[in-house]
């Protein structure tokens, strides 16, 4: 009986400790943004921003990744992919694509669920509005 009571007393303690471990910042998950320009036009801006701010600047958040732009899409959805640097054929870790006129931008993938996803969302929003800042 004492053993059962001791185990029951440990459950709230275990729950309390596990909640302390969940303080990591997470990203927004998938996002969707409306724009005032065409899909190709806005994705060109996003691709240029991503290339200069994330990759050419040698940003530490993106050093293990590679940019793979697919702007000439036959599906009408120009997009950029962020893939592992050493295995570019692997599944993308981030997909940013747009469709329509005016375009709707979508960003999704594992990077969007991490803390860097907040920055990605902010950068994509800024670039889609024509801002060039990193």
C-alpha cells in the first residue's frame, strides 16, 4: 500500500518536471500570407532575400542547409526549398511557395516548427512586402 501511495505521489512530480523541460521556443508551424503581387514576382523577392540574408551572409542558423530555388515551376507554384547541405536530394526542411495573382504565400516544413521558424516567418513577411532588410 505504501508503494502504491509513493508511486501516486510521484506522478504529479513527474508532470511538473516534464513541464519544466518544455520551455524551448518553438516556431509558428505552417504560415500563409496574402500579397499584392503575382506568385512569381513575390517568390523572386523571397528567393533573393533568403539567398543574401541566410546563405551569402553565412548565417549560423542556415549553415547546414542549401537553398534550392524552383521559380520556373510548371505547376504555377514557384517555390524555394531549404534542403540539407550535404544531402540535397533529401526531403526539404522548408518549402516556401506562392500561387495566384495576387499571390498567397505558404511556408511549411520542419524548420517552421523550430525556433528559427519565427525568424523565417518574419523574413518572408518582410520580403514579400518588398523590404530588403535581413
